[in-house]
């Protein structure tokens, strides 16, 4: 998609001049007020660069760019103004994290040179995000699938927690946070050293002994230590570490999109882990969500209402005998899946993923697998 630039200025003649200078070089939108600029960002964005005048009626350039930072943090923000108010300049730079500050009049060559720098900066920002979300996310996905081969119960729970966390985050319009997604995927990594019997009881309705409970409750801390050794995942490690501790939301902003990433991530992950525990204990998803909201009086009203409105499937799991051609992601193996010569390929209790299916097709083509086999599916 071609990069776009947004100019905001309350003087139409200034915008007309900018359109004449730049209209053939870039995709350009203009707005005559901060309110109109924000509306364009929501309806016609994203914009690689947003340039604003400083003094405008209703909403100043500083206030406008601060809102741009909240709505579109990847947009590079600049000011082009004829006002030499030093305090206003300082406020704009501090509050809106301004990339460049230009004064009028500004020659076309100078303006274009600065805009090119802004476009390059935007490419760096988006490239870094792609690296984090795709490359790092793919590596984390591989690690969780290795967890699945060694500890199927923990892997299955991680997949459930990930689905719940995604639904909970999307309900409050923060589903685009990659830290939350990775934290949910890695939430059970610390269980890799725990005996299978402890996990089976912890994930079900059985009671753990005091020693078992202490051992199980240590898994978030162990996971955080492992994750924090990976560069750029320090925040993810903090979110994972707090997954079993309900965050204190007293005094927090009513809109979760204004929370810092750490508080937001710990809130979503705690709710997802708690939801999984209640469903595993026999509660229906909607009932479990209602109980979580009722037990958490500090939740902002909007967040509580959004969580109550989440609809998740509550069907039962039934056992079916199927062939490899019928296998689909989300099914859970009800027995060890073996090759025709008796080698165990995937253990009982493992939730099927696209990677597992690709591996099984490869093995089936080479040596064959034993069919039919039993799986648990939701109906």
C-alpha cells in the first residue's frame, strides 16, 4: 500500500499551496482542524506522516498530535508553523513525541527533504514491528509447539489461554498488542519441568497438596526467567510473571487503550487464565466471565460490560474415530498417534495444529500412520 501524508492547518490557502507542491509526489490528504484530522486518521488512515500547524482554533497542534500518538503510534509526527512560541514548541515535542519542527515560510525543497526523512523513519518503525510480530512471533510459536511435544497438557492449556486472551483483548479494542499475544502463547512454558500428574490435577477439579500447589504456582516465575533472556521480550516476561495475580486497577484510566502495556497485558492474561480455570472446573464460558467481572470491582464499567458481552462456544467434547484426511486444527488426540511400525508421533492429549498436520502428512507419505485414531472434538 502506498504511503500517505496528512497535513492539518486551519488556513485553506496554506493547504492549497502544499497540495500544489506535493500532490504529484505523494498521496496527500488535508484537514482544516484537529477534529477533522482525527476523523481522517480513523476513516482514511493509516498515514505514514502527519504534519500539523501549531495554533488552531478548538484544538492546538500539540493537543492534536498527542491524540495522533494514541490513535496511530506508528505515524511520524511533525509540526509546520509560523508561530515561534518556545513553550508551545516544548509542549508539542514532549507530549506528541515530534520527529521534526519546521517554521513557516518553508521552501518546497526543504519541506520535501524533511518529509522524505519522515517516510524513511516510518519504514524503520514498521519494519521493526514486522520483525517483532512475524519473525519473533514465529520463533515463539515454534517453541510452544516443542512444548506440546514434551508436555501436551501444558501446550493445550496455552492454546486455550491464547484464544481466551485474544477474545478478551478484542472485546476492549486492544487486540493488536503483540505483547499480549506472545504472553498468552508463552504463559505455560514454565510448566515444562512439572510432573504430568500435577498439571492434570491443576488443570482439572482435583485438589493439590500444599507442596504441589507451591510447585505449580512457581511456573509463572520460571517462565518469566526463561523469556526475559530473549532480547525485546522483557515486557512479555513481566506480563507472564503476573498471570496468577489479579492486577490492582484502582485509579486506572477508564479507557484501557490509555493504560501502559504492562498493566493492560497483565489484566488480559490474568482474566484469560482465570477464565480457563473456571471453565475447566465445569462452568459455562458466559457464567465464568460473569463471575470474573463480579469478583473484580475495580474493573472499569466499559470493560466489565464488554467482557459480559463476549460469546464463546460452550459445546461438549466428544470422542470420534477418524482418518488422517479428516484431521483438523483444534482437535485433541484421545490416544497416542503412532506410525504403522509403532513409533509414537504425537502424544495423547495434544491439540492439533497446522504444523502437526504437516508433519503427519509427511510421515504418512513415507512410512504410514495407524488409522483410524481417536480424537476429541467440540460439538
